[in-house]
C-alpha cells in the first residue's frame, strides 16, 4: 500500500502547497466556459466559422502541424508524437505544441485556424458540429480511461450516494466526465442540478459547476467544492498535494471508455489527404509507444522532461501508472472491476468504436447541462457515428502499426468491434 501521507506536500491546515505554475490562486477568475457551453459560441465565433469554408482559410494552412492541447494526460499521443520526432519521421513540419488552460480557448483557437490538430473531450465535437455547425472531424481516440472522481479528504464521502447536498466540479458540460458522473449519481439516487453555489440543495441533489482543470485541486483543498471529476494528472495532483481521496475511476464505471479524441478540420481531411495520413500515422505510432512505456512517457511530458505538462514527473507517473497494484484503491472501492476488466489507469488505443459514439449521444440526452441543448432532440446516434467520425486515415495507420492490438483496452480477437459496458 502506498504511504500517501509522505507523498503529500501540504500546509499544517491540510490545504495543500503547490507550484503556482499549475495551481492558480485567483478563484474569482473564470474563463469563458459557461458562455460557450450555454450556446454563446456561435455569436462569439460566427465570422470565424464562416471563414473555415473559404479559400482564404485553406490558403492559410501551410501544412505545418500546429497542435493545441490542455495540460492533461489526454494529450499524450500528440505530445509524444512531437517529443519522439514521429511527425518529423513522416516528413512533416511541426511547431512545438501550444498549452491552453481551458476547453473554450482551445475550441476558439481551433475554429480560428490557429491549430489544425487538437484533442477534445469527445462530446465537444458532437456539440460543435451539430449545435454550432463547425466542420470538425473526429479522427481517432486519443486514449481510453484516464479520469476519476476525487473527494475532499475531510468530507468523509465514500460513495456517490453521499454526494447529495454537495458541490462537484466538472471541466465542461459536454464532457465524458459530466456524462459518467451523472450516470453514477442517477444510479445512486442522487439528482444532478445546476445552480448558484449559494442556493440551498435538497439532501438528494448534487450541484454541478464548471471549473477549468488547473483550478480544481486548489478549490477542493480550500473547501470551495467537495469533489471534482477530471482527466489526469489533476486527480493525482489532488491526491498528492490537496489531500484528495479517489472515489472511483471512470474507467471502472465505463469499461475502456473514450475521453479525449483527436480532431482536425474537415476541409483539411478532404483536400490534403496525404498530409492527413502522415499526421495520423504519427499519432497512432505515439499511442502504441505510450501504451508500452507509460512511466517513460510520463517523465518525457513532465516539467522534469520536455516540459509539456507543468507538473513534476512523480505526479505524472502516478497519474499514468498507479492502479490495481495499489491496495488502497481496491479496499476503498475506487476500483471494483479491475481484475475482471484488466484495464489500466489510462490506456492508449486509437480506434473510434462506433458503439461508443452511439452510447455517448444516447447518454448526452440523459445528462443535465447548462444552456440550450435542443440540438440533441432527434439527433440520431448512428448518424453521428457515420457523419462525425472519419475512419479512413486511422484504419490505414492501424494497419501499418498492428501493435495497437497489444493494448489492454483492445480485444485482440475482434479489435474493430465491441459492446459497451457501463456498470456502477
């Protein structure tokens, strides 16, 4: 069992001590997440969306790979492809990836053409394409699993049923985190709601709020929220620096679920096919390497390595490797299906299973979000699986690099098809 107390760097009050590089201290600052998620993206970016289909936009694309990413392990494939030189091996010019601290600024940068290769939480491109008419294409999964829900160490919360009357942060309304959290709440008899933090809650109501991932651990440490659900390494950071306890890993609720996906501009995929294929070759190769070398990749990405993530190697390695070998996770119920499912804390396989896309659309209709969600009315899950996702380039890359089947999240006997397992 891990001696977690020795690993935590906390102040005498248990509020945590951390580096300002990854824990901002201004909790009154909020990015434009709420406005965008509430439907304001079209108003804010309407001219840019129109420009994406213009000759000027195509001319501005000089075939340099420009990556935008959040400082989370979901971006591993893009960062490793850059750090290991895989893009250059394909003959591509590539800029150093640009770190963005929130989902809405990343969406904005993508729509503006600043980035031509990004990772998004999978429900985001669904919302972008069908609510905001942005011609985004989902090209591959960026990883599987890789997220969890942590609670404040002093809250005494040991089950989802105890989240009634509590404040929980999610990174974006249209996120796998919000979907999985609300599924678990409903299964536990708790009703998710979206209200001001000052409004009273019934004992069976859990209030949700948006927080950018870098703000979550510190907000938990000072009691502004009771729990948060997010991608790594911010769960590991909460455990190591903010006294958080892992309540449940999301990959232990939805078996080998997608979280972030690789996205590109649709126009690029149709007009620059050779370039697109080279990009996907590099991404798939990076996922295979990451699957087989998680500790090495964690150090490469950390501030002790190439500095893509502003966290020390110890935190990133914890976030990518510590799972069923830790007895405490088993004892507390953070992992219930580990022996049966055989997955990891984070895994890497690129194939975008249509079954998962269909289930995501179905679950989005059950999920409470802020803003107008009428675009989901009548949205056919099979149409989304056929229209949003481009299977051509990733399939070619997987054929070139068959080692992807070695990842524990892949059924080697039937690697291109699966049934979704969602179980609390």
